[in-house]
């Protein structure tokens, strides 16, 4: 009997085809987030829940008694939307996919930076509306990006990728705040300077780009006081999580023109975007729906798109002493990111085990099966 899977949102067609072939899979044709009741029901009826960052899995949706579900495989890097402790208590494995979207998110951070500073979106909308009256010396005058100081909050994979683009592409000076020391060849090549405190980065930067995890630890890391430390001509870029910045405080700072603008890819209560934010002068805020690279999202069946197949089939045989991505789910070992239930390393960036559960999910036979919810 094949394991039963539920995919909570629509995934790329190539990935859905693989899942349908290998597992007894139920898809969410409506592509709307599951209700709390539906999510609770999923724990009772499916061996695996393939979730995304748009799903909310607090302790309240987990069943009180033993669950049928043995793994929550998250489509994305962040996992603050999943109560990992609740999963661990019920012997459910939780995984994410670090590294897959590093370049995509860094590209988007630079896109938002340019859009809000150079007013590109505003100019494009003016042109399409037939309101452009030709060039003038002061028309759409924006802020310069080249040569300015970029402050990175969270110098991990995405933070480094963003800094690298900004420094080598636009000659920007890089300063950063990270809770642990970061001193490696990559940061030294950029001349990146780690400052002692977040406040130091906020006061020194012309652009502040957030790349830290969400969740309780970093909730409202950027609050009214933090925004007050930024330069009046500075811009805040958030491609991390909506709760990292206090959304109400940010709206207030933009309305009072305490900072020059913000480029936002994430919001506190997605998919809802506050009317007050949408009504701001376009020079003050640029909001973008979350974008992903087609290849990395599975358009060609590789990178993140191929990950569900690697996650849920039986554990491949490790090569050269390194565990493969598929084996990560079944191993008693984990990585060394300081957020895992263990503290040991395995040799892969494709699959990351957040919470250790049962050792051996069932191996799926290669047979077809496809259901729609």
C-alpha cells in the first residue's frame, strides 16, 4: 500500500506528476491555504504533509493523540510557521530546503532595492496609464544606489548572496549584523564589516536588508525605535518574514517620512496587505508578491522542484561517506545549524532536518495514483 500524501498548495506541474506517480497523492486544486480544521484532519489521514510557508501549523492544529503523519516536508527555507516542538512531541519529522532559493531571494532583494530607490515601478505604471509627458530634469528623480552603504541583518546564505550582488555589481559598502561572528573568504572579499550591534548597522546604512529567520526570537526585531535610528533618507528591504518588522510601526514611519521608503516581499498577515500600506505614496513603499525562479521552483524538475521526490522516496545509498538528500529524512543524524534537535553534520544542502521523528518512513513503490481535493 502506497503512503498517502497531501500537498497543501499547487506545486509546479513537473513535481505534481512525480508525486502522483510515486504516491497516493491528494492535491489542493483551489490553491487556497487549508483551514485549521482541514490541517488537523490531514494529520489523521495522511502519512506526509507537504506544506509551504503560507500554511500555519501551530500546536493547536496538531492532534492531541498519535498522528498518522510521519513527516512534514516544507517547501521553502523558513519554518517559523511550524511548531517544531509540537511535531517532535508527536514523533513527526520536519524538513526544509535550505540553499535552493538563495539566489532567487537575493535577486528579489536587489530588485526591490532598485524599484523603491529608482522608482521603476512607479514610472512603468505612469507610462501604461498614458500619463507620461516626456523627459524633464526632475521627473522621477530617485535615490542613487551605487556607492551607498548596505546594511545586512543576518549574514547567512541569502545575506551573503545579496551583499555580493550589491558590492560587486553596484560598488556598495557592506556592513552587517549577525549574532555570531562571520569572518570568511567571502565576506573578506567584499570588505564586509561586521558591526557590534544592530543599532550600529541601522545608523550607518543607506539601505537595510533583512535576511534573518522569522518566529518568536526575531518578532518585531525592527520596531519603532529601530526605525527611528535609520537615516531619514534610508530604505528598508524585507525579503525575510513579515513578523521581523513591526508592520504598524513601519507604516507609521513611512507616513511620517521618517525613512525614505521600503521594499517589501513579506507581510505580517499574508496574503492580506494593509490598506494603509497600499495607499502610501509610491515613492514610499514598493510591495511585491513573492516571486520564485521557474527552474528552482520545479519548472525543469530540478533544484527545489525535484526535492519532494528526493524527500519521500526510500533512502538512497550514501556515496563517498556523504548522506544524500533522500537519506537525510531517514538518518538519525542532522546538520550543525544550531536549530536542529541533534547537532551533527550530514553532507547535503538540499534537505535539512529540523525535527527528528521516526527513523523510517515507508518506501513508496513506483506506481501511479492521483487524487484531487
